C-alpha cells in the first residue's frame, strides 16, 4: 500500500507541476483573465448548482409546494427530507463538490488579480473583475452555510463549512457561521468599494473593454453586492444593515417592476408572440444559463414529475399566477417560469435563458422585514410590502395590520414570488419554522423537523478528517 501511495503521489506531483505552468500561461494576457472570470459564472450555472439543484430540482421539493411523482422513488424520498439514502447522498455530494470546485476556481482568479501589476486592462477593469469574484465567492459560501450549517438563529456556532481562500491542496478551516458570515460581509464591503466608482451600472463610462461592455445585470454588479449584503445581514439579524443595503438597491432606480403587458403578448389566435416569464426588469443579478431551462423542462413542465400542488396562494388578479403556472393536459399544474420554445426560430420571443439570483422584489421584502423588527428604521411601516403588492396587482395591507398578520403576508409573498428559485426553503430555514404551508394555502400545514434544514456533510469530508 505504501508503494502504491508513493506512485500515486508521484503522478499527482507531475500533474501539479504541469498545471502550474499552464496557469502561468493562462494569465499571460488579458484574455486569460476574461476567460477565467467568465468560467466561474458559467460553472455557477451547472445542473448541480444554479442551473438545477440550488434553484430548482433539489431545494424546491423541500418547500412543500409540489406533489412529487410516486413513480420517482429517489425524489419522493428527497422531498420527505430523507438525506441518508444513496440517491440523496449523491445529490448532496454533487452539490458540495461542484460548489467547492467553483470556489477553488474563484480563489485562483482572485489570487492572480490581486497580484497582477502589468497594464493588461483598461483602467478600473482589474478592480471590477476582482470585486465580482469576491462577491461570487461570497454568494457560493453563503449558500453553503444556508444548506450545511444549522439555522443561524438556532446555532450561530455551527461549523460544517470549511473556509478556503487559497487554491493549493490544503484543506480549509471549518469556521462557525458567525465568523464565516462576518468574513463574507467584509469581503463584500471590499467588493462594494471597488465597484462604487468603477462599475458602469453606477458610473457612466465609455469603454472599449469587451468585459466591461457586457450586460452588468448578468454580472455581480455594485447593486448585486448591496443586495447580497442585505440578504446576509437579514439572515444574521442585522436589520439596520439589511435595510440600508436593500434601500440602496430600491432607491437606485436601475431596476423596476415588470408590467402585465410585458409578460406575455399573443396574437388573435392566442399564439404566443413574446414572453418574459423571468421578469427581467426586476433582476438585479441573473446567470445566463441554458441548463435551468433543461432542468425545468425535465422536472416541472411535463405530465409525470413535480407538479405544483395548488395555485391558491395567488390572489385573483395577481400577474404572477398566469405567468408562472399553467394547467397541463391532465389538469395538473406545471411550473412554467422557465418555459420557452425549443425551436431556434422562436428564440426571439424570449429573453436569454437565465436563473434569477437577486431580485428587486426581495429587496422590498427585506426592507419590510427589517422595519418590522426595528420600527425606528422607517416611519412608514408597510410601505415596502404594499409597493410590491401594488405592482403585482393585488390588495394592499391596511394600516391596522398586526405583526402576526404582517409575518403571514411576508411568508405568502415568499411562497408566491420565489417559485422555482430555491429561496422559499431558505426563508423557512432562516425562521426555523416547524410547520409550513402544505401547498394548498388553505390553512393546512406540514411538519418540518429541525434536522431537515441542515444537509449532512458528505461522507468523504468526515472520512478524511475534515
């Protein structure tokens, strides 16, 4: 065994030496940086991450809003929070390994950008890319915390997620949620500072640089960094920061709520001419991503897989209802948020396929929840949730609304607004809710055991001593 180990190590060292040469070559020109940064975004759209599991196929069944096919045993067990069987373990392993692989890639780019002293880029571009990679790494780490650590409100000392910022072969140190999230907020503050005076979404600038000219809502832009800071701050109970960051996004006027005529346009025969089911004007940050379309088509748009249990959470006139839900030929409800024709000739009818990552509506909900918990932050309670309701075409709350009724209204908005995005499970976990709506929105609930909110670490992590 010792001889075999030495032989394996020798091969590994050979590969590492060659890889180091390749890395030096890769970053010899600006294009190497552009390709590496873009690669991190592309890998985020993997079916094991935000092109499938995190946004849709793994987290959505855990919300209680879907009826999973009885013929799909592995999904039925997963939806019942059975994480111990081999199929569920594979989901968790794939998710963990793919996320850390992409964090490793981000670490490499960050290291190279921090030490790059040549004049390879137009002024400010290096800083923009560095900020984006810091923020993207923070986005991934935060979701690892939300999946693999216990709810922050229950145990801020939970430490199942290793923190690793290098790209060498060392194992990362397992930090507590409190410590790790504080580090993420610090890195996001750095990213925010780097972007504030350079990001074209904030500062009008003419640029010949191909990277900066890319659609900034498809990159981790300045306001996306603010939005992520708002999300993390709310998770840790820092309501003042959550409110300030959310308000920055809302007040920027760079994003707006979609209107009903923009969602769908049909001809006199009912044939779809144009459709915008992902509500692109509201997206603070979205991943260009074809995989989410394939995942949705496989699991949510057919006749036999995950079916939306009921449309009852949506009030009459809610523009999200017909945009996101549709009865199929078996009179069952499909989630059609990502639906689009598979014909190349029809591509003009839709915005580019993408996964919503940070949205304007969430900033309104974060601001409202922050004010609910810290009334001194804003003298106009209910203004944020009512603005959201008004733009969705549904009744607003009146001034006499109690705290309990407001919490119910916030929960309902998370159920309604985050269909197919994975965020409802995280909302339930943040509040450590032991009972949640069963999908019918008629007062009936299902129980969620505390352990269901925390994915077990992959066996390999424990077997190899981390």
